[in-house]
C-alpha cells in the first residue's frame, strides 16, 4: 500500500511539473503577428544589444556582444537626434586583462547630483568570475575606466540598477556557473535566483526564492524596485525600506517572457523587451529565429494599471528582443545576439 501511495504521489508530481513546464515553454504557440508603431530601421545587424539605457538628449547606450565567458564586447551609443548614428565608444585607462569587458550584459547609469558626472556600470562574464566594470561617461562619449567591482556572492548576474555611487541592486538569475549544472537549474524550475544590494563594499541578498529573475529597475521616486522574473513571466514590485532591503508588495503575471526593464523618465511607465514564445528562445541558440515583443506597462501610484503591446516581430527583422527604451519619440529595441532596431512611434495611448 505504501509503495502505491508513493508511486501515485510521484506520478502526480511529475505530471504537474510536465504541465507547468509545457505551459512555460509556450508549446502551443508558434508564431506572432507583426506589429509596428511606425517605420523601423535596423541599426545593428550582428552582435545584438542585450541591454540599453537612455542617458538623455536622445543618446542611448547599449551593451553589445554578449557571450558568456567569451571574447570582449563593446559599448555603443545611438544618437537618435543625428539620423540614428551608431558610435562604438572608445575607452581610456583600461586594464590590460585579455578578458576585460568579456560578455557585457546588464547596464545602468548614475549621475552625481553634485558634480553632474555620469557613471556607467556594466555586468561582465569572464570565465573566472562575474565583474561589474565602472566607467565615467565623458561628454565626448568616451568611457574612462574607473574600477572593477567583484563580490563572492556574484554568480551569474543579469541586470542591475544604480541607486548611488557604487551602490546598486543586482539580479542573480542562475546559481551555477558550470554549463551542465546551469542547464539543470534552468530546466528544474528551482527557485535559486534572487536580488542583491551592493552598498559600495559588499553584497547581501535582499530578496530570494525566485525562478530566473532578470531585468531590474526602480521607480522615479526611488521607492519601488521592479523585477522581471523571467522564469514565471511575472513582474514584481518591491518596497525599498530605509536599510535598502526589499519587501514584495505586488506581482502580475504578464503571459510573456519579460526581460530588461526601462523606466520612462517622463511618465514612470515601464518599457520591457520580451520573448513571447519561450521554446523559440531556447531553439534560437541552435539557429532558429525567435520572435520579439515590446510591451509598455503603465504605472500609477507605483503599481501597474495597464499593459499594452507596442511592437512584435516574427523574428525575421528582430530576433530575441531583450530590451526596449522610448526616447526622443522613438522606440529602441535591442536583442540578445542579433539586431538592434529603431522605430518611429506614431501613436501612444495616453496615461
């Protein structure tokens, strides 16, 4: 009798896992309808722009060339006011390490209110350890290397948002750096991811028990931290307390694979690059095209009021969108490995 009960329990657990995994993969989906907010232009053909952020005056910085433990990538700037001109930023004072800027991933900026200096923080993935490379962005759009930040708690980090000089929240998507264990963790559904706060000296975990947390950003008033939990397609809002710890206050399942989050400085709305068909993203690494999607999440009183799809592509012109930002009346879309696209935005619904 005992063996029968155990067998039934294990069968039930396995069936539940299978159904949940099937739904997460979007196994019943194959294609998406193409949606464009206006005329679109490809500005990067190869190497993608995994993350991007608007620094003002129509200038968008992008991290390009993401390859885990691979060769160095680049930081590029897109000038939306100068015919979408693309610039590869020169770097000064850089270390002689051969793996410097290996696998540039999530990026964030912070402007010193006293000196007006703008600092750029870049998550990189050289083989020995994750590193955050810190630069000052000069007015000439040159990057002056400042320092490298490491911490024993940094495993496979994904995205970060700066809240002060050398102070930031950062997401840990995956615990294991070994490729075999990495895949096992991805497939298992174990909630080993979390959010850490780095105070300028060391990191501590401030939110735990999440399945592949990805993009992160903060509200305009700096009171609420937004986290995209890619593994459950859920966006979560966390109240930030006086000790910089996080308390989850709301969540919403979006029905799509949300990636990086950009906050509109004028409205507070969230612009998110998404993966609408999960199994296509996994298959993309083996040569298949993966659809892209951009959603705009409207925010009122630091909570979600509405979500709308602004852009979709079946993967032909934009494959694997990971970030989107709205600036100077244009939508900039970056992808994990392939393109970056700029679209005119002819119409947006009012808040």
